[in-house]
């Protein structure tokens, strides 16, 4: 697994260090491209079955951090939010947000609740699961 450390900020109040991991359970190559609202571009990652890509970063008070990832697999395309501090600070296990992509969609491993389908594929695009 490749783990990237996104540039830390010095002399600011850190709310915590977080890690995000995206795993593929797809039979063919999954192309993942993640970037943040603060200009961090993690580039294209090609994940084979059971492959994963992760990164680590600090969340700074007053500097919201959002990471979004685009996914491409065959004729399926989509974008999902891999990390939003206000949404994820207390639902990821030990500041570790783990995602898994398969034929049904994108799952998150929720603290004390296990895996949950968060986004699903429909008509070749990724949609947020509004049923939860």
C-alpha cells in the first residue's frame, strides 16, 4: 500500500491527524483520483483487485479539510467525498476512514457499526445513499 502524507501546517492548532484508505474489490483496474479543497492533489492511482491507496493529513482549526475522489471502472464513473471533517471526525475508527469500492458502490467502515453502503452505482454513475 502506498501511504502519502499531505503537507502538514506548522504553528496552527491541530484537531487531529487522520488517515483515509480506499480499497478495490473490483475484478478489473479501478482508477482513483483524490484531491482536497486546500489544493492537495494525490494524482491518479490504479488499483487492482484487493489493492488500496491511503493518505494521512492533519486537520487544522479554522481550515476545513475535504477530500473528494473520482472513480473510474469500465463504464462506471463517479465522485465521492472520502473525508469531510464535520461528517467524519466521530464516525471513523481511531481517525482512520476506510472505504471499499465494489460492483454495488462505495462502502465506509463505520465505528461500532461495520460496513455501510454510502454511495451506489446507478446508470453508470455514483449516487449518494439517501436511505440511511
